[in-house]
C-alpha cells in the first residue's frame, strides 16, 4: 500500500537510493588515511601482518631484512579463516603499492554492496518504503560506519550473508534450480569466508525449510543441493587445516565458554554490548517487529534471531567482550525494523494527507541521517593515530628490528611495535588474556612463568605504561633485576642480559 507513497514516483526513489549510498560512501572516506587503529586495532593488525607478509613474499626488490621480518610475522600469525581478503589486498599492493587505505576501501565497498542486497530483500519482506528505512539504518548506524572501514573479513562476511539471504528467499519463493544453485553457492562462500556465518544462514535456511514442511523439503533434491553447497567449502578447508596441514588444530582453544551461561555477569555484559552498538530499546523494537510479519517472513526473521542467539551462546566470552561480534546482528535488526516502519507509515497515511506524511518523514530522514553522520565524524576525529607509526618505528630501531623476539608490554598485544617497529615480539599476559584464561578455569602463575618467558630474549619493551603500572609483580622483577637499556617518553626498555647494579 505504501510502496512508493513516501517518494511519489520511481524516479524519486532511485534518486533517494543513489544519494543514500553516496552519503554512506562519503562519510566512510572521512579521515581514512589515518592509521587503522580506530576500531578493534588488534584484529585489524592480525590481517595487516598477513597481507604485508604475502606482499613481501611475492614482490622482488624490497629490502631483504624487511622481507624476512614480514614473512616471519605472517607465518607466525595464527590461521583461523582462510586469508581471502588478505590475499586480495596483497595483490592490490603489488599494483598500487603498500597503502593501508586499500583494504579499508575494500571493506567499505563490500558493506555498501551488502546494502544493495539488503534493500532488495527487505522490499520483499515488507515494502519499498520500509526497505528504504531499513537500508538507512544499515548504512548510517554509527557503529556500522566504524566497522565497515576496518581491515578484517567481517564486512565481506556481512555482505555475503545478505547476498545469501536474498538468494535463499528467492529460492523458497520460486523453488527453481537456478535459485537453489545461487543460494547454495552464496551460502557456501559466506561460510567459507568466516565460518560463524553458518549461524544466521543455517538457522534462516532451516526456518524456511520447516515453514514449507520438513518431509517435503527432505524429499526435495534442491534442498540437498543447497545444504551440500553450503557446507562443502568450509568442510574441506577445516578438514585440511586440522588433519593435513595442522594449522587449525589450536584455533579451537579459548573459543567456547559454556560455564559463562550460568553467570549473570555474562548476560549483563552482553546487554552492554547491544546497548553500545544499537541502543537496547532498538533491539527490543526490532524483536517486536518480527511479530508484525506474515508467515514466511516471520519464519525467516525468527531463524535469523535464533541463529544470532545460538552464535552468541557458542562464543559467549567474545560476544560479551568484543563489540565486533555484534556485526552479524546489524542486518537482522534492519530487516526486523522494516515491518515496524511499514505499520507506522500505513497508519500515518490512513490518518493524514499524503503530502504531510511525505514532508514530515522526509525532514525526519534528513535530520536523522545528518545527525548520524555528524556523530560518526566527531568520533573519527577524536584521535589521530598517525604519530604512532613514527613512534614505534623509533622503538624498533632501538631494539634493532631483530628476527629474535623481544618480550613486551605494548599496545595491541605488541601489534603496533611489530608492524611499524618491524620488531618481532612476544607479549606478556595482559588483563584481557588473564580474564579469558580465568573464564576457561585456568590458573596462571605469572611469577613461575617469567623465567621461561624471557628465555632467549635480550629486551623487555614496555610502551603500555598504564598496564605496566597495574602489574606490580612484573615491575618489581624488572626494576630490581635488570638494567634499563633505553628510556624515553612513554617507554622503557630493559636489557635482560645485563643485571641491574646495586
């Protein structure tokens, strides 16, 4: 009923969509040449090491000492998901040179492409106008703006989840082999890129299968095609990584914390994460929106919410402590808000003249988009990380850019020192690492581990002084037993080969 009422014509709709995507792209370019440390820097550095190592391995003519360090850092980085994005970035470095803007642009483009599929699906779940509101939520949620600029596979995963959901819906609506093939391939690609995509996609597909009827679906060869294509790529990758290559064997440690399910603090922290990303009232409103939909839409949205719940319980510690673990929920909330927007618009058009509703809604949309963009702009300008590159390069020059690791208490588990300082380092346990081990029921005796930890290392580098201050036992060991090799603004380097003179 309200499909084009808010816009008046298809041309106005097209103009509004183009403008929305241009604005969304422009705000994500703001301050993009700053170092990518404004959003979960430790996770971004993880991908940066891989991309740089691949680039140095395939590019002749680069300094040999940097090549050795870059490749070592890449090979020592743990492998979780297949490094598809990192390989794409490394190839792009070969063409355009090493520039950290490149992976951020990729992430932005992936997120915007995901918005196209979100709009295409949302207009089938509700109507065109409501789909436009869902798209605006997806494009201009401040947290989504920050996250979609980050160098990590999550923006690509979200885009592929949206494409796969669009194909799943097309398959269930048409029940043709072409759509079944598209749904299976896109499902498989999304789950291959990051296996946690199996939760929203798996439960959404299951909900649509159950809505149709379990027995008819099990007898349908298309269902089996979608299922096999969905799990085949990640199954082959996992079996190879665990049993043949062996690099995935240790990646399942510190991932599952079922003991947290019985602790109230887990649910409080989980709520805090939702509050910080969306506002908890928005989540509740989205949940209410699920109840306003017709049967098949209700099944799809319910499957997505159940998938998110199972995902959050499976990765309980990370869901309650890492905000980017909420990224798969952003499109789910957007889809669930579309029926709410549809109901409000239909009610408004029934009570008031069309021109007044259009004017009021148009002004409201403009104001909200501008406020969200301004909020994002202020946050992006809050910190300037550019000096960090020079600072950690100076620290690395003091330690000699050695292949032998130094011990460290440094930002992002030593990531900044490793990347811009070209210094391989092994970080000492910080508060978050200790908390994770305590959540797993492990007791870490730091004093007894210190001797083993510094074995074969010459330097202990401290650049995270606040963390150092909170560890009096470590401070006492270092200051009482080892000479200071270098000290300056915000850092101190201990020489582990030189005892402190009384």
